[in-house]
C-alpha cells in the first residue's frame, strides 16, 4: 500500500453501504474496504502538510467579472423564430399541455 492504512473496518463500510442503500457482494465489500482504506490513508498523509500560510481559494482563476458588457442588438424576428415550429399561434409556440 502506498500510504499508511487508516484501518477502516468492514463493519463501517457495511454501515455506509446500508445508509447509501447499496447492495455489495462479499467480493465488492472487500474491494471497497481496501479502496476506502487507501483513500483515507492518502487524506491522512495530506493532513501532514503545513498549510497555515496558504490563502484559501474559492476559484482557480482570479477573474473578477468574466461577463461581457450588455449591448442592445436587434432580436430575431418573430416570424423567423417561429418558422420551424411544429405549431404556433402567430405569437408563440404551441405545445401539448402536460399539467392539467
């Protein structure tokens, strides 16, 4: 194993699987237990790092405003927008009612 084992128990994995409503075979339970143990060992290894001087980040890029400026432009003419509609009433699309 790459990292120190956290020694997660099979009973803990069974409990989590039951809470998540997962049905695992015995082979899957063994594999998941080993995998979770390895993942938790890796996380424990990361906890050893000194991150006291690292500023918390919420985004990977320092963008303040990535939006374009609003510009007034002509809209698509209604006739053109409705040209490929299966059904329309001259003003909007007509669709089947789904809520009665």
